[in-house]
């Protein structure tokens, strides 16, 4: 009778443990949403770097960036809609608007936007006007070379003074329209482009939605950024940011050289020499159009219908990057360009995630985790295939990044026999006993919940501190032990009721 009572108590305890809410791990599921002409890979570097600094579990889904905001939000819901209400969405450019739209379908703890055109993107409205300007400017610059052909040969030597610089500008102008589509995603006819032209994309800024967001999303932050030298060669800097300053120098040097030689021809040629005057006028015209490139682009990205020039990140003006009703982090100068913002905004995102969304830094609860390897009985190592989010095997002869796990001691302090632990993979997912045990092991846990929690059993030091190379077993929340089938060289399951050689691992602490 006593045995029966003890068994009933044990079963009841297991059921409660495996059905309990997620462990208070302070790991915040964080979905990084990409913008135009990009994919989830755009966020990879930043997500991985932030994951080492703060307690987040990153996700980087791929979306059809040409689709409407509503369609992209639906895709996002299908991809990561299973995440809890503690999830934070971080969106770049249009990704910020997709994140806001997603909040209508899924509860979110936070929405953080970077370089997002909350009040519309003037460039989407002005795109055709800019393309027309670009073509006209390119035609006028090309006419410099046509003028020398018409004027051959008395002044042909001047081409050697102006030709190289002018040809470089013509070259960049020729590539610029293609870059507008391939790099910036300003693709005429894309469904999302019409929504971007509105002052309230997808009606997200209507008062009813702003009231809803304020009530439903505790942490909302807009990061507004003004790029380094945004005005100079802005049209080119937006597409080729690493070359921005060099192209600006070429532009202004070309302008000055063209003006100098136009004046030289005008002053030294016979006034009755029509061909010489034609050549001088061609040089002046090209110089004038080159001087108009920067103000024209700045106006194109600043206001619908052109007009004035506002500080911007080379694509989106600062005023529309302001998230209505949300906290503002403003970079007034010397920031990254629009296409650099996902890679260069780590500190700003760290600020937003820690100070506004209250995500703890690593080492303040759960920590970064201790890097460990698990060695099966045959000497092979446990591996999270692909670095995580997939199968778990025990068939590797050496330990690399996929075979290294961040062991998180969930009750803090030094690691001891009997402690609850979780294992985070390279990609940020957690090893999971599917169904809490009695099934396979997968590296698919998005947070440290009951199915991702194991009790470490130290077979070498029962009741003591766990040391590197100790023989250990791992027990799931419903009492099953982790097993390397065949002792290694095969899959890893969590379906054994006793500890044997196949259920024993050497833990290697790095």
C-alpha cells in the first residue's frame, strides 16, 4: 500500500512538473523582421551578437518583402505564431510596419523599429520622378562625350582633362536605377510600394490602432537615424554605402573640373567658334546637372512631391522614422545608412531591449551558460544538426560549434548533482525532450520550459559538484532518461526508464 501511494505521488508530481508554465528563464523570444529587398539572413549577425549580450532567443523568418503588410504579417504568424505573448518583434525598415501589423494577430510584449517609415516613405511616392531625373542627368552628362565628337579636333585634347571623372559619374548614374530596385527594393508595381506612399501605411496610424498598440504592447520603441554625410552622394551612398564618401568626392571634383574647362574654352576660344561654344555649354550643363543630384535625391527621400530636404538615413527621413506614441531613440548625425542599420545598430537595440523591453543582460539570471560537450559511451559527441532547430544525434568524432551547448543552471550557483539545467544550441534553440519524454530529443525549444529542462544526475559525485569529465545522466521532466542509441553513432532519444551505459554521458566543461 505504501508503494502504491508513493507511486501515485511520484506520478502526480511528474504531471504537475511537465504541465507547469515555462521556467522563469528570462530568455525573451525575439523575432527579427527584415524589410525591403532582404531576408531573415539580413539580421543574422546582429541577432547572434545580441544573443551573446542579452537574454534573448532570436528568430529570423523569411517574408515576401514585395507583398502587402497584411500579407507579410500573416506569413509571420504562420511561421512563429506559436511563440508566447512575451515575444518581442524587432523590425527594420518595412519590417517595423510588418511587426506592428503582426501585433493585431499575436500578442507582443514589445515592438522595436529601426529606420521604419511609420508615416510613409516619400521615396516610394517620388520614385518615378527620381528615375526621370536620373535619366535626364545621365543624358546630359553623356552629351559631354557627344559634344567632343561634334567638335573634333581642335579641342579634343580637353577630353583628356575631363573624360575620366565624367565617365565615372556616368557609370554610377547608369547603375543607380538598378540599385534602386535590387538594393533598396523600390520596385515599381510591388504591392507594398503603394502602401508605403501613404501617410498611414496599412492604416496603422489611425487613432484606434494607436490606442490599441498603447494598451496592448508594453514596450514600443522607434530608433530614428541620420546617416553620416547623408546629403553628399546620397543617391549613391544609399546603395553603395562603403563608397559614399569616394563617390561624393568624384561628383564634386567632376563638377569643378567641368566648370574650369568650360570657362577656359569660353575665355580662350574665338567667340565666333560655334563648336567651341557648344562644347563649353555641354561642359557647363553637365556640371549643373551633377550639382543638382544631391539636392534632388534629398528632396526625393524627404517629402512626397519633392520640396524640402530633411535629415535622413539616405532613404527614410528622420521625421517618419518616429514611431507614433512610442519611446524615441534618436541618432542625429553620423549614423549608418539605411542598408547598414541592421548590422550597425547593436548598441541602440541593446539600449531598447534592456531599458525599455527590460530584457536582462547575460549574466544577470541564467547567464550566458557554460559551454559544454556531451560525449557518448563510444566516444562520439552529441550534435544539434545544423546548429539547432532540428535533429539531435550522437555521431560526431570531434566537438565543434554544433556539438557545443551553453548549459544553463536554472537554480543558479555552481553546478551540482540534481540541478535543473537546459542546453542552448549555437542557433539559440534549446534541446527538448519531445512531449516531456518518452519520445525523441530535438533541438527545437524556443524557450526554457519544462520539456527543455533536465535534471543532471552526477554518477561520479552523487550530491556533489559536477566536474568536467564526470559521468552524468539527464532525466526529463516526466522521468525518462536521455539515451544515445547504440551508445553513440545514432540518434538521441529520451525514452529510457533506467540508467545504463547508453544513458551515460561524459560532460566536458570548456
